[in-house]
C-alpha cells in the first residue's frame, strides 16, 4: 500500500530522479519540503486541493530563488513532486490558475470568497474546493496550505499583506470561513517569512564569501605573475 512508503523511500526516489548534486545551502530546504510533503501524502486525512498546490509552488520558488544552475530548478521541482507520487504539471497548472484568479479580482472580493461569505461563480472547481474544505471536519490543514492562502492575498493586493492590521483581519475572516485555526495560520506564516529572511541572509553571506575568495585568488595570481626586474650594473 502507498501509505507504507517511508521518508527514506521518498528521498531515494528523489535522488534517483534528480541525479545532479544540489548546492549545499539549498539541500536542506529541498529535503525539509520533501519530508513535509511526504508526511502529508501518507496521512489518511490529507487530500489534494489547489490552494495547497499554490503553496507548494510558491514555497519552492521563493526558497529556490537564485539557485544555480538555474536550469536545474525545473528538474528538482519535478523530482520532488514525483518522489511523493504527485503530478508536477497539475500543481503548476492549478497554481497558475489561482494566481490568475487572484490578480483578476479585488482583495475584498477575494476575502469574501475565501471566507465563504460571498461564494463566486468565477471558477466552479475552486468554489467546490472551498466548500469541501469548509465542510470537512477532518480537513488536514498544513503550513503549505497557509502559504497558498497568503499567496492569493499577495497576488490580489500586495499592499494589503504589508499592512499588519488589514492582513490579520483578512486571515482571521478566511480562517473562520474555512473552519481552520487563525492562530496557527498566523504562526505558520510568521515562521515562513522568518525562514525566507534567514535564507536571504545566508545567500548574502555566501555571496560575500565567494566574492572575497575570488578577490584573494585574483590578488595571488597578480602577485605571482608580477616579475621583479633585476638591478642594473649601474645601480
């Protein structure tokens, strides 16, 4: 049975699919995301929904920003999804669909829709997903789902999420409408952005170290190639 898969099985599948080495600073991020998705995938209460897909795609894109070689990002993403027996194209498609929805409506309309105060006929499948979540007493909430919700607000109105009061009010209304914990939602999002900031700082530090190392190598090369002219007989 699929539920008997272990974290080791998932990691083994991933590294069989993506055989190129992963830069050290990113490897931990990829493996943590992999473990998180694995544990959800084997949970009996977990079921796929497009908000979760948007959260997965957004988290991956944010944490892998600046990864070199850039062409490996697609391979890593595909291997990650296939390792947990999911379809990468489905996730990408649903993430893009929700992004398009969020950018096409106002934040107030989106919040009313997500909180189930004003259901919308803009996208019947998404409306069905929201109703299924709200009506499922065993809905398996996750940090990646929280990231998906937050991303919808970001796409709809970037300025709203920068205003702490408006952001918290929006998240509280959405959490109440979907019957999830707004306290946990806020904590997960705080941790998410804290981790992004830490990642950014680590990348900056690594970049500074590489630059300093390159300058030292250039100086050594310059010094070794500089020949000292021998003194002339007149000196």
